[in-house]
C-alpha cells in the first residue's frame, strides 16, 4: 500500500496545486497510521470506519473528518474500491455504504457589516451616476489657474 500511496501522491504533486498535495498527503499518512494493511486490496469497511473514528478521536472537526475521508476515498476509488449507493449494483462488493460517510453540518456565514442600498451603490458605481450639483462639482478653470500652470511649467 505504501508504494501505491507514494505513486498516487507523486501524481497529485505533479498535476494539482500544492495545497491539494498537502491535504491528500496528510490524509493518506494518517490513514496508513490507522489502517495497517500491506496491500490496497486488503482495505475493508472496518479499516476505513476506524480511520474516521480515529480522526474524530484526535479532535478534528466534523468538516475536516469529512474532507479527509473523501481524500482517502478518492485514493481507494483509483484502486477499484467503491461506496455502495442507493442505485448501486447489488452483485458487486463495496468498501462501505453511502451512509457510512462522516456527517457535518454547514453553518451559514454571516456578514459582519451590512450595506445600505446607497452605500452598496456607491461601492459599485462610485461617481458615475451622481448628479452634478454645486457641492460636488469641481471648480472650473479660470485664466489665473491657467497662468499658474504655465508659469510653474517653465524651467529656469
């Protein structure tokens, strides 16, 4: 199994982002610590459920357990293992059932600030649609400002 993991991680490192490589590498290293088998074909349902339980026991969050379980499943799927689903062929053998996947609850992310409609409009369209008023118009150039620009541009 070590050689299969090494080959798989070499492929991930070559074709995926560094963060993806680190995530898969961590998950598979933890899996080999928990599942002491010689060959990938020897991995069974009990082995992968023990892995998920060990991750929970080490204090990882539900989302982390779910993600790492998925990374290991992706590796095992590459080597012919499958999870049983509702519409699966009952004649085939499967590594685990669909409801064996670790569960987690997504919590919605709340914005810390709220934009009023006017503030949102000012972010999206800064000055494009503001009406021109006396307060926000820039002073038009006059002959003095023109002379000041001409004089300041002469070098002496």
